[in-house]
């Protein structure tokens, strides 16, 4: 397992690998963040909500507990977190 910390500790994740591939499980504190991808990502919201401005979009879309969204490789996207939120990210 690998522990990661971003944005002065406001985003933390634990990376691992299993039969489903590479995964990170993490938590984001309230705030606005910009992430970049190096490969395709599938983000699943476990608890809370992620408002994401996905590449090619002019507005934020909110994904609540149980919802998911995909991000292509080599792009940047913005997120707004209004309450502490947990997620799972699958890489492919």
C-alpha cells in the first residue's frame, strides 16, 4: 500500500492493487482542487459529494454518494468539495 497526501494534507489517499487493478481510496476535505490525470480514471463517490468541472464542460456537475464519473488520460479537471467526501478511484 502507498499513502499519498496532496494540497497541504486536505486530500489523502491509500493506493493498492487487487484483482480489479490499481485503486486509490481517499478522502477530500472541504475546498477547491485541480487534478491532472496520467491515465484513464473511474471515480466513485463513497460518501459525500464531488462537484466536478470535467474537460470540455463549462459548468460543474455534482456526483453524490453512489454515483461515479470518468476522466480520460492526460487532462486536468477541477473539483469543489462542500463537505468531507470519500472516494474510490480505479485506474486503467
